[in-house]
């Protein structure tokens, strides 16, 4: 909403500047009307009609465009951001649009209104009307407006750049597993039939065996959660490590024996789970490398013990870290979270019933070739075991990263598009300012060129007005960005709020674009004929 408000201000700045120029050019007309008895109030009402018509027309077109593109925009927004009732153009939206339209008309008409207050019956206005340059105030006011537009554009570009840098950082995190030819199916087990541990174990064994019978399948396994998904936050305590004491929170996961093999998670030391790890055998656990370093002081953790609930687990292996979507422990969209794994056969019955309310376990298979068309085979395999089992979704393992970062991708894309729009509007403003300066000073430039001034000198002098506005805007934008980036600090990961690379890229982009927008309209100066100007004199 803040970004959209800045876009509105930039657009209003452009239009207000153009309307001010029109009023200044009508100085002679306004002076004459005042001399003939017209009141400033009547002229003010007439001049306010134009911004009101522009605002109302724009508001109606905006509502029509919003209504027509609502379905497309809804598909662009991540589902977990949308309200359950969906998006609709209702009374609140229309009221907001009317309020925005009213404020826009005021913003567009404020400068002409101020000029009417200054208007007097004076001969100089007639001269200003003839020369087209007015009293020199309009260009200065427009320069101030352009500087303000550039300031706001810097803020949007810097914010968008930081979000894009954050997204790049998150997308390039080492996954820690091999997603090649791996397909996952998520299944809901919040079913009274599987609140019994024996029924749950029977389902796992039969379904995994059915999956392995699919042609081309190398291995199959089940896990409560997968990489790039949120893990179960569970309490544990170290029994014989460096930090003995109360329970601490970490991510946990129950898995079947071939889970690490299917996902290609490397085994650093020790062993993986086996079929002999049952409910009647010694409770065992496997920890990841971050867990071993943080809580046990070394990756040589095999033989140590950790406790959770009523069970004490013997650590039999250490595996590599995988990138996950952290829960309450780490404040980041994706991170290498400390995790311990337990065999699915050794999960306590009470915990099993609880987690299946909030989590949907995944069946994963690794294929010898492409997984295209594998979903139907996996669905048939599950149906053979339990036709009534509700399947939530199928995913290639590589797609999980896309799903985990959809909100960050949406934020970066949306703010990037708005920042691009702000840049275009600011460049239009710079172009319009310099172009208007060329038109206003055509007579002066023609005379100076007749007296020996070069085209290059004239282009530099006129273009300076645009560059000055941009320079002030750059200074103001850097100062305002230093404050505004704090608002998105909570959305930045792996990049500092005052990232020098981002700000250098933003400044370079704006300077190059503004320079082009400044000097493109000055090319008209080369077409000015000094002889024609002198004949007109």
C-alpha cells in the first residue's frame, strides 16, 4: 500500500507540474479576465474542474480495469495470502477509490490554486503570455516536483532491489539433497483408522512395498516432512552431551529407513535407519550436522543420547543439513535448521495422533528416469492399499522450493513492477520538464545562437535544469531510503539493509536513465533556425 501511495504521488506530481505550466501560460488571459471583473473564486472553480475531471475519469477507468483483471491478479497472488472469501470489488473498495479520486483532484489542483491567489492585474502577465516563460516560477516549481518524484523512485527501487537480492540469496541456498527424478505425494492421515500404531505401521509397510513395485522406481520412503517444508518443532534434552539440562526446542522428523537414500541426503558418520529399528528395539535417532555441532559440540555424535517425551534415543548417525522452512526457532523463510530424525516405527502413539492433525506426511520415490506420468502410478499404488485415503498433492521435489518462496517471490515481483512504473513516471517528468524548457526558451536560444553561442552550449544549459532536479532527488532519495528500508528489514535475509551493491546499482540505473531523458528533448535545439528567430523579432 505504501508503494502504491508513492506511485500515486509521483503521477500527481507529473500532472500537477503540467497543469501549472498551462496556468502560467494563460497568465495574460487570467489577468484580462480579472480586469474585466471576474473573481478569483470563479477562476479557481473553473481551473479545479480540469483536475476533477481527470481524477474522476481515472478513478472510473481504474475501477473498471481492476474489475476486469481481478481474476488474473488473484492467480498471481499466493493462495495463503488471499482471504478465504476471495477478492471482490465491494463497497469498501469503491469507497476507497472515491476517496483516492478526491485526494488526487486536490493534489492536481493545489498548485494552480496557489497561482490564482498570486494573480494580479499587471501588465507583466501579458508579457509573460507572449514570451511563454512566465515569471520563472513554474520551471522552479516543476524542478522541485521532479526532485520529489526522483526521491520517491529511489525509495521504491532500493526496496525492490533489496527484496530481489533477498530472493536470490534464498534461491541459491545449497539444498543439501538431490532432487533429480524424485516425486512426492502428500497424504492426510488425520483419520481414526490410523490412530492405532499397528494400523499406521501396516500402512507404511504395504504402501512402500507397492511403490517399489512401480516400474523404474529405485527406492521409496515416507517422512513427516520434506526439505523446503516446515518441520515439527519438538522439545528434547541432551542426556550425555555438553549441554545437560532442560528441554530445548528443535525441528524433528519421523522417517522410514530409505528416506535419506531416496532424497540423496549424505550420511556423514554412523548408519541409517534399518528395518530392525522397531517399536520393540532400542530407540534410535539420527541428527543432522548442525544439531551435532550446536548441542553436542562435534559431528562425532554417534553413541550419545538425547531424550524426548518418555523416550531416550541413541544417536546412531549424523547426516548432512538440508534447507528447510523453519518453524518458530529460526526467523527466516528458508534456513539450515537443526534437526533430529527418529524412525517412524518408534514414534510415541500420543505424539503420532497429534502431529497428523497439523502435518501431512509425504511418500517419496526415486525413479531411474523422468518422473513424468509417475503420479498416476503412485496414486494407483496408494489406492491398492487404501482407496479411501485422501491424497493432498503431488510434487516434484524441486518444486518445493518454489512453493516455499512464493510469498517472497510475490513481494519482490510486485514491488519490482511498482518500482519500474515509478522509474518510468519519473523519467517522463524529467523529459517533460526539459522539453518544456526548450519550448519556452526557443526565442532566447535562437537569439543567442545568432550572436555566436553553440548548439552544445545551449543543450548543456537547458539540460542542466533536468540534471539539477535529478541530483536533488538522488540526495533526498538516499536520505529517505536510509529510513524507509527499516520498514522492510524483517523481510530481508542474507542481505544487509544498507547493501552497497543494491544502492550502487539503483543509483547507476537512475543516473543513466535520467541523463537520457534529459538530453533527448534537447535535440530540438539543433533544429532552431537563428535567422527565423531574428526575422520574428
